[in-house]
C-alpha cells in the first residue's frame, strides 16, 4: 500500500500513513493532550492506527513507556515505523484487539473508539469501516475490557461525539472509572459541542467535573490560539 509523508504538531512529529483507508484527523491529537501522563508512566492507546495519538503523547511527555494496540497488522507495523523514525524507543505498537488486550498493567489508557452509526452509509474502504463504524454495545465492551489493564487511580480517556455522551459516561461507570471529567470541544464560540473528551479515574471516589473545554475555530475558520497551542504546539489541556 502507498504511504504518504506528513507531520503532526506543526512539524514536531514525522507521521506516515496509508494513502487509502482511514486517515487521521485532529481527534487523536486532542485526545493525547488530555492524558495526564508524566515521565516513566506506562500508557496504552487502544486502536492506535498508525500511531498518531501515541506519537503526540510521546512528543509531549518524554520518557513514557507506551503501547499502541491495533487490530490491523499492517497499521501496527506502520505505527512502529513512525515510533522508530521519531526516536520514541520507549513505545511500541502491537497487533491485538481492544476487546482482548494483552496482559498489561498501565497508568493511563486512551482511545478514539469507533462511533459512526452502523445504519449510516458505509464507506467503500474496509479500513475506514473498521476504524470508525460502531455496533451496539461496542463502546461498553471496549471500555470495560481495556479498563482491566488500568491500575487503581489510573485514567481512561475517550474522545466521542457529543451525542454519545450518555453512553460514554455509562461505559466508564461500568468499567469502574466513575470519577469522570468532561472536556467539551466547541466548533465555534456560542455553538453546541460536537465532540467531547471523557476522562474517568479507575476506582476513583471524587466528584464528576466539567473542565473549561476548548473552542476549536474562529469565525474565519482558522484555529483559535488555544487550539493551535495543542494541535501545532504540542501543549496539553490545563483543566
């Protein structure tokens, strides 16, 4: 398969992805910015694809020990190439299913799970279907299974459409991550959020909270300064 050459985080990270099939958007970049990892932490990205989220997190937090879990062997191989060319020696991609993950114990898990309505028009690209199309119970199954790899007080972060907010909260509670922080992502100021990030704490006992969130675009269509700081500057969500 043909591979395209590009970058993430405004050129900080070199990024190669397949020309056909699923192409990365800004969702994994935003999600990686919400993971509260520090140097030496063990991190798992479920459904890593070509590694965009894990690459961005490794670029922001030096010294993490990361595993990218990807069901497609070709994508897992490409993710390993991306990790290697960027010098992230503490990270590796492995082939596997998020519903049957390898035996790991990690400090943080993050995922951009498939969420497209299966009743909608299917993509002609099989890779896009596998990466984006959901099915009944998939979010709950993913979350409950991968959470078993999470140590107590570890975090599990998901990026989802706002329409899936109730399902995402219920999935985190069922996965024993009931201390939840909601980060809304607004397309423009004054508009309803279309995407949200949910971060649950394993066996947490604290209250649920709503973070400050992020406005993505100015009226002109350009990214806001706050969004630029994350998407191109490699910054993190501060609240």
